[in-house]
C-alpha cells in the first residue's frame, strides 16, 4: 500500500476513533446528569423506622413538656397535584403565642423538627411540621422538586392552618425552615397572598441558589459535580413541569432566595453555622442583608450544617430562635383561648 493511501486510512481511523470516544464521553455525561437528577429529586426516606433505629421519638406524644406528654393531631395536606403530605399539628404551651410552621431540609422529614419543639413549646400555640414532597412518609410517587413547587405546598398548608376568611382575630403566623425548607419559607413569605397574615420568618442555614447545596452533596459523596449539577437541575425542572431554567440557577434569578428576602415585609432571622459545608454562611449573610432593616444574621461559632440542634450548639440555637419569637409583632390581638387538638 502506498504511503499516501496508508496515511488516508490512518487519518480516517483516527477520526473514527475520536468520534467514538466523543460519543462515549457524551453518553457517559448524559448518564451522569440523569443519575444526578435522580439523586437530587429522590433523597433518602427517613420515617418511623429511621426514628426507631436512631432512638428518636416515634411521634410527638413521646415528647414530655412541663404540662405532660405533648398533644398532637395527624392529618394529610393534599397538594394541587394530588399528593397527601403527612402533617403533625402539635399543641404548644402558650395559647396566645404564634402558630409556627416548620419546613425541614433535603433528606430529612418531620421527625427532625421534634428536636426544636422543647425550645419552641413555651412560646407557641401550635407547632406544625410536615413531610415535604419526596421526603419522609410522603407518597412514593412524589419527588423532591428542590424548593420550587414546595412553595405552593406550603402556601396551601397555610391556607388550612390560617384560613384567609376566618372570622375574628388571628394568631401570629411564623414560617420556620431549615436549609431547603428555609428557602421555601422565605419564598412563601414573599408571596403577596400572605400580606397581613405573617409575623416573622426564621431561616436556618439558607442558601441562595439550588446548585450550592447540590454541588456540596455530590462533592462530599466523592461524586462528580462540576459539569453535571446544573444540567441535572434543569433536567429535573423540565421533567417535573416546574420550568427550571438558567434563570433559576443564576444570581438575581427566579430562585435566588436573596431576591425573595428583599420582598419581605416582616422580620427575618437567619441562623447559620460558622463552618457550614453545605450552605455557606456568606449566603445566609447575603439573604439577611437583602431583607434590609428587617433582616438579622446570627452565626453560631463552630457549628456546621446539621448540628445546630446538637451539643454543644443547641443552647445557642435555642436562644437565637426564642429571642426572635419574643420580639415578633402581633398581627392582631391574640385570641383569648386556643382549643388544643383532642
């Protein structure tokens, strides 16, 4: 075979190999993006079994208050797309205190709210916690939508807990969230439908953009994250119908919790661990600053992301939360009494 012809065959072979290699790399990247999207939208399920194996209270009745065992009711929240999210409606110790609605973080469930109840009980009339979609004991068909449609779920819950057309004075309403739930609480609080119905927002470890904790979760699990997290977020949004686009992952975009915080008309208290590896403290500082004079940032020295309510940081977290509750303005004269759940 002549040298020119051999060169042609060699070049063609190299081009073919390069094409196959590029196709393989593209296929591998697509698989990685799909895997990442599934991981983000299908977090670990932690329900009753998890609580038992970790020696956590099986339900609120296992909590002991000054007046005895905690009292609660259980009921489902029906979402607009037909999912029934489990709700615990727990009676507090202050009949004229605020109603607190707690939204948990990614990979958690309503069980994780119980660690906060002892500190909150003396200050609230009701403490309401629920499983976000895709978490805990929510329906198996539901998926975590990373803080998008969860905002509408929270607004629907508020309409049940504090009906807009309810006669008489309303108890103050406080939205309280952790990580994923803190962003959901901030975004819901900025919704015009809550005008005049909300007293304050408490946000533990919030983040501005969805790729921030998603990248950290993948990185800490020793998984790729640089090229796949943002496309996975877009893919999850596309498949779920939440229309997650570049604007949702860009500063000053539709998701950016600092933008929602700037629209708040009520006090916002942000509590952040100093060494949080999932939600960087700078995000919490920016979100609090965006709320202007209504925003307050409290950093707990030495604390990380999930240990704010564990020793030795629990007392500092409890002090921050109770101080914020003691200074919320009432929306209207408190109701004379509150009928505890049977």
